[in-house]
C-alpha cells in the first residue's frame, strides 16, 4: 500500500513568511500542518501552542511547521484582520496561511482537499511528500515528538 | 477612609442578558466585573474561565458576574461580531457588555472610568456599591473565593 | 437542625507545632482539617498543596489549617519517619498530626470519629466548633475559598 | 569522539519484573532510565508519570523503560517497603530497581556510576549501548519523544 501524496495548500494570504510556501518545494523535508481556527478553544489551549513548540524545538532540523487557518464557521468573526491580531497577541512565529474560501459551502479549499473533520487537525508529511499522520483533536506531546523524530531520521529520498 | 463608589458601566451592546444592566440597580448585591479582551491570552487562559466558574458557583447567591469587553488595541480585530462568536465557542453564559468607545483615544469609557491598567482586570463591588478589590492580571482562585464569600456574608445595607 | 460538634483529634505525634493542638482550644476560630496519606496520589497532587495554600492565604486571619495523617493502608510504608521526610521535601509548614492507630482494624481513631470515607478528606469547622463541611476527594479552590471567607466573616460566638 | 558506554545497573531488589534486568542483555534496544526518589516532588509530579507514559507509548517497539530508585537522602524514609506501596498507589507498571547502597557515603552505586547530580535524572541509551542523553530535572515531552523516535529509527547494530 502506498500512502497518499499530500495535496498542495490553497492559501489566500500568508503571515510570518516573506514568500508563499508550497509543499512541492518542501519535498525532502518533514512538514507538520496545524489546521486551526482562532476561535476554536481546543486549538488555542493545546494545538496552536504545541505547533509553536514543535517549530521552536527543531530550529536546525529538516522540519517545517505550517499553520493553516481553516475557517469553516463564523467566517465574519475570523477575518484575516482578526487573525493578524491573534498571531501578534499569541506571539506565533511559524508561517500561517489563510485557507482559501470554498466556492460552494463554508468549508475552505485546503480543508476539503485533506478531508479534515474539524479543528485542530494535525497532519504530518514525510520527506517523500506522503501523509504519515492525519489526526483530529488533541495530540499527545510525547507521541507527536516520537513521530517527528522518527520521520526526521529517515533518509532524504532521491528526487525524481 | 471611605472606599470609592463604583462608577456606572458604559456599554454599547449587551450579550447574554435580555435587558441592559446597571450597577445602580444591583445595589445590595455583590458584583464581580471581569474586564477582558477576546484576544488577550491571559484572559482566555485564566480570567474568563474563572469568571465563568464564579458565575456558576453561586447560582442562588447575591453575586452578579459581569463581563466587560474593554478593547483598547486591535479594535478592528475584536468587533462585536467576533465577540459574539467567541462567547458562543467558549460557552460563556454570564452577561457581557461591550465597553463604549472613547471619544478621544483608544481607551474605552468604562475602562477609563475605572482607571484599569490592562486586561484582565477583576473588580469586586460590595453590597454597598463600593469598590472592594481592583486587581490587574491573574487572580488566585482561593483568594478570590475567600473575598467573594466574605462580601456575600455582609448584611445588605439599608437603601438610602 | 443543629450541625454536629467536631470531635476532638486523636494524635500520636505532631509535626510543625511546638505543642499539641486541641480543637477545644481553637473554639472561636475557623479550622480546616486536611486528612491525607503521604502515598495517596490525589492528596499529593491536589489536597495537600491546597491545604498549604489555605494556610498561606490567611496569615493574620482566624483560620487554622491542620493536617491529619490518616493512614488506613500500607501502614509499614507510611511511618512517622517517612512522613517527616515527606513534610520536609514538600515544604509543608502547617501543623500535621499523625492519627492514632485504631485498636481494632486498620482505620485510625480520628478518621473513624469523623467517619471519613478515604483520603483526601477536607473538613471545615466553624467558629462555634460545628462541622460545616465534610468533603471527600478534590475540592474546588474557588468554592473552598468562598466557604472559608464566609465562615471567617461570622462573628465569634460568646463562649459558654 | 565516541560516546561512553552505559555502565551496568547495580540493583538490590526489583519490582515489576519476574527476573533481574541487565543492560548488556538489552543491547540492540533503546533504553530509557528514569532515576527517581519516591519523596522527590519533581519526580512525582513530572518525571515518574512521564516514564510511565513512555512505557505505555511504545508497547511493541524496541524501547525498554527502567526506573532506578536512587535514594541519596532520607534513606530510612524510602525503604523498599515504602517504595512498593508507592508503586502500587501510583499504578506504575514499568520495571523498577532499587539502587544498591554505596559502601561509603549516601550515594548509591548506580547513581555514582552514572555521575547523576540528583533526581529526577533521565538517561537514554542507544541500540549500541552508548549514552545518548543524560539530563537532570524536567524533560520536555515533545523533545524526549523526538529523541526516542529518532533513536528507535536507527538500525540495530551488528552484535560483536
């Protein structure tokens, strides 16, 4: 069985990065996606601080942590203006992209591509660009760390 | 020495109450004001859940807990529309008023009247309408409980 | 209905007090009894630190916090020698008495007099010497504070 | 530079294992040593539950978690009888060895061999039997998990 390739992000606006990020260009690195909403209590209490800790933990390793603001409810309450203040107040320093609004219905594009069930969702992508973990809700620090450590220990695949 | 009388609230919009609340009408009760901003991390992590717990703890006692959304920064990020979604997502059930915008400068009216230094601020008003506690930052549960229990034990003053 | 008078403590050995303590002599004060075992996880994680905080919170008020080491299992594992090291390592400064061994069975004397169900147990005694609260398990800080604040606000009864 | 080989444990008595454990026999596996004292608050609050979580997290992986009760103070207060009750009350299920008393001075043998500075101490040993981590005090879950995950991903060395 082959694990699915991680689909590309669809981002309307980026914060904390000078240039847009594409997963294709990150091939060869381990990527952790933290999908969240700024008014989701479980994100604010656990998921988002955990993503920041993961970002801080591996400053020189081949890990890229990316936040994706996947607003699927209360759209008028979580605009990019509000998100920017949230990022400032919570001292978040990892790159965060605003998920593109869907053309039909409230679910944004990246959220739909990844078939996420809600927020927070944690997706971990291996050096080969394949989805190794897809979790909804609270992630245990020790287990998440073990997964990241294990994937970082894998050799970088030869690029096709 | 006489403690200062609590000035009246200046509220632009109320949530979680069918009718506006005035401190004058609450004379004879103990009142706890929780001044907060929805994007203030210390409020979200400690102050606001504590206010909710205080509201839950004394359902039949003479305590009224009132939230005041005292936005003094990132005004565009914390509009009433965003606050309403915040109240919904965090399951807040105590009355919350939006502090009136100041005519000059970013500090709203109630925040200025009470000379608050930031958020969260906890103000406790005795049955006599006087300010018994004015605290900035995290309040210890045990100490706050003791203060509320002590003030609730005071006799209701005769109304002038 | 009259609340029951708090029975006297039966203590084999005291720590953190130069002289033995009797509840009779404390009449007129509010007393909080913290019954615990040094190897009871719920005591170590919650009850005992809470008792220490209550002791610290009211240094000049009429509250006396007393620990009672009510060993009812693993007696050989929780001797006074072990308790003394526990008190030292956990920096406990409130008076703690070792509950007297029962003559028949594992339940010590004070524990039996108060009909405690296990540890931790929190008993709060009013200025009149009567049991106002008898709780098994974790106590909420805010609720405990409110109870202590309320009882401390009661007038000292005339001594008969 | 070659990392030092982990010295053998010197254990007087084992709990939670039918037979004594030797590091030599564990060569080829990753080993996490949790050195603790049952009356050390930092151990009880953080280190020991973390060791239990690490033990639970990798039930089928090549990780062995071993507790070492390195009593270097209050010896009379932390005898094997007390430790056994502690293990029972805290529901610890990983193997725990009582460090052998030193011939001169209070420091037990294993603690001295590893030059530990106090408790809790976390030592992680790679599949090659070498010490990869030697930490005193609180260990971050995410960082510890990453280290264990990384070491578990290493190939088993050929036995000499």
